[in-house]
C-alpha cells in the first residue's frame, strides 16, 4: 500500500475566510436554504391537504392557522422560496449550457434571479389578495 500522507502535510482547501463573498456565492447559499425551506413548506402543504380531506373542523382549524398574520407570513416566505428556487434552477440550467459564465453576465443573471423572485412573489400575492 502506498504511504499515506499525514493530515498535517496535506495542503488545506481554501475556506470562506480566504475568498471575498460575492453575490453569486451568496445566491448559491440561498439556493440551498430555499431548498430546505421548500421541504418544510411542503410538509405544511400536506398538512393542509390532510385537514381538507378530514372534514370541516380540521379544515377550519388549518384555515384559521394559515389565515393568521403569522400563517400568511410563512406562506409568503414559502412562495418566495418556491419562486426563487425555481429561478435559481433555471439559472443553473443556463450555466450548464455554457452561457452567461463571464463575469458581468454571471452577476447580471444572479441579480435577475433575485429581483425576479421578489417581483414574481409580490405579483402572485397581489393576485391572491384580490381574489
């Protein structure tokens, strides 16, 4: 077997303290966070669907919970996470094709993802509030 190097003699991988935080790095982190938030939000959606199927009392309780200010805030965050994660996936798909990898184009598509997710979330909620 080949001689294994001791951990002290191996070069260390660069850490976040070495790199300057860029918007692209931040959006990569946010993409991962929104993915985890979608997992939790989907559980809340399933609970609502189970309550709907369970009868009037369970539906009324879940409607009251999700209709409260805190419930609406959670649903607003879930909507933003869903839209932001979707746009982040489209951004990664564009990058996988080899497009928008230059420095200004990369930053522009990241900004468009952030601005687009906020704008689309507000548009969705304006239509929800109008009913």
